[in-house]
């Protein structure tokens, strides 16, 4: 059964902003993330924690923070995150991971950037890694994330969104939500969303829009290999549905028509 709490209401009576956080058995990290969201200069109108069958104190953390909790039993982040986007009521839907550490002006900046953009727009930024040694943090930022934005951006013809730090207009989700992968737990949901974006949709990459992100995926060979295996699985799924060259050509044609 879904648990809900009283939200903040529309900030200033204008655009409403929802925040979606998928989680599973990560109560300590979730508590820290929710605490930082409570300090935003532009408060969220709605915070949705999508709980993927947690057996820890996730429910208690959500209740204490007064945020909305949606239980989801289908395993994997794709189904969990999509359920949160479906349930969100905001005009802007922002996405964090449980271990994300947003700065105090994160939502304020997201709202400003999307307010100045087309209604079919998304905004994303990089992460600053924490919780590991200096060289791991450096490699995470300058090799892992930089490689993701450059290599995948070249393939797509536009910047990809980064799951720990992005937001989209509700109009975007209404167009792509019925097409994203929901039942394959081995797919990266942010890469899947990026691949399903249509030519009329614009991704704004703001390198100064940073959030803290945990170094956990980089601290062992097993976790890093798991991440890479998921990337390959995601590409196989996407390429089967729509070949990358055809996708890129369609986007180039659309851009020429708009010019």
C-alpha cells in the first residue's frame, strides 16, 4: 500500500517540482539525502521515495521525513524509477539516487534552467564523488563520468542524462514513459531514458550543476564490472529496438528542419 504525507504545496503558487528517489535497503543514505532536500532554497513540492522491497528502516525514514513512499515489488531500478515518474504530479520531475547529495540551490537552479527552456527539455549535470580515496574520486569524475558524457553523447548526438542528477519537464515523461524499459533489472534507466528521447527533445548539460555521489560503484572490481555489464546489456536492448545510426540520422534531419 502506498504511504503518503502532506507535501509542501506549490512553491509560490507557480510551477510545481517533484523529486523522485528510487531506493532499496539504503536507509542511512536515504536519510542523509532527505535531510539535504529539506534544506533547499527552493523547497520541493513533492518528494517521492520509491521503495523496491526494502527490508531495512526505509519506511520509518520516509515517515519521519514526511515524504511520500511508494512500494514497488518488481526488481530493479528501471521499474522503481518509472513508478516514481508515473506518480509524480509536478510540472518538473527531478531525479536523485539514494546516495546523491544535492547542494542547497539544486532545485532552484533546475527550476530556473527549465523555465528558460522549451517545454520538451531536460537538464543534467555531473557528480562529485565522495567516500573513497583521492585517486578513486579523481578517476570517477574525470574518467568514469567524463567518459559517459562524451562517449554516450557522441553516440546519441546529444548529452545523456545522469541518473544521480537530472530533471525533466513532465511533458517529456508523458511522451516517453510508455516506451522505456521497466521489466529488465539489468538496464541502466538513465541511459534508457536518454535513448528514448525524440529529436524535438533537448538535454541541457550544465557542468556546474553538480551533486555529491557515492564512490561505491568504483571501490571494487565486482561492482565496477557489474556496472559495465549493465551498460552493455542496455545498449543491446536499445540497439535492437532502434539502430543507433538510424536514430542519429533521424535527429540530424530534424535539427536541419528546425534550423
